[in-house]
């Protein structure tokens, strides 16, 4: 199972460090953060975001949930060693979340599109609203494929988009996943107020600060997706996938230019 692999745990920690950059809530004003006490993180993985949150804001109490038993064991040991005010539990976020109503001031969900079917987003947003106190915030973050001059990478990104769609996860059959553009409507339709967005664009071109690390993250992600992509017969064979991946990696040399896009959307429960 992909969630239990040690290399996936390492990838998620590295990815989190790059994206968070020590700022787990960059879009929220200090006066809002001050009033956040109880935080729930969905699909917390190895806990990079949540433990950084507690390091920055020690007044908070964090509850994290994840489907992976290995991830939960790891992050609980990390929390214990740092004496973080946190508990982590094994839980499937595609099923009813086992918490009392109005338990949290903030619910954070990042990069969960690989876990949710298209029809699962709205019920999850409704569940989160139930778990938030009045004035609480639901915060959603996802990414889209990078825009690049690497033709092999662009071809691979299209295959990933098709895989997401055919597996019932992405909203678009080609081009973008079609997820981040739906976030504001998901929130508004559930009754959240003051819905807003915080876009990020990371330069991953040759020589830029995070280029090598993100390229390694992309490589590992694609290798982990291979068992799902190949059976859909979007490529004729595993060898064809391997060859395309090698062309992606070769295209990251010298004149490579790329921008990776992420979007955070949030809304407030009245």
C-alpha cells in the first residue's frame, strides 16, 4: 500500500518543508491565529505541517488523522519526543469523522485529492462544517501540474490528469485536474462565509532554490503512481512509462523552465 511505504513518508516530509517554508498559515492574519485553539488536520501524513504549526503557535492543540498506521505511529513518536500538544489517530477521511460537533477552530486539509472521489468533496466539506465552532475556518490546499518547457513532463502530467479522471478523482479528463477552481464553490455552497484564496507559484526552473528538491519529489511521486497509471493502458507498457520518465528527468537539465502552482482556499463558519 502506497501510504505505508517509507519512501512515501520521506517524500511527504520533504515536500512539506518546501511548501510550508516554516509558515503553516501564511494567509491568516495574526489576530485570527490568536483565537485558534483546537485544530484538526485531515490526512496528516508524517505530521510536517502540524508539528510546524505547534512550533510556531504553542497555544494550539492539534489532532491529526491519517489512514496509514505507519504514518500515525511515526508522527506520534515525533510529537512525544518534542512534547508537542498533539494527538494523532488512524482514521479514514472518506468515512464519517468520529468527533463531536463544534470541536475545532480550524480544519486543515492539504493534498487529499488522491484520496477522495469526485463526489466525496462536498460531503467532506459539510462534515467539516459540522465539526467547526462558529467562527471556525476550513482550509483546503491542492496543486495543479507545473507549466514547463519540458515536453516529456507535460506529456506525463497529461497522463496523470487522465489517470485521476478515470479513477474518479479529478474533474477534468484533460488539462488540469479541475479541483482547485472548485474550492470556492464547495465552501460557499456549504454555507461558509468570507471565502477567499491564497495562490502560490514556485519557480522550479534550473538553478532555482527548490528546483532539485521538487524535481526529486515529482520523480518519486510518478514512481509511486506507476502501479495505478499503467493498468489503465494509457501507455502500451511499463517500459514505455519508464522511458517517458527518463525523458522527463533528462528534460530538467540546463534550459529547463517551470512554475508549479498551488492554491489554498478557506471559508469561515458563521
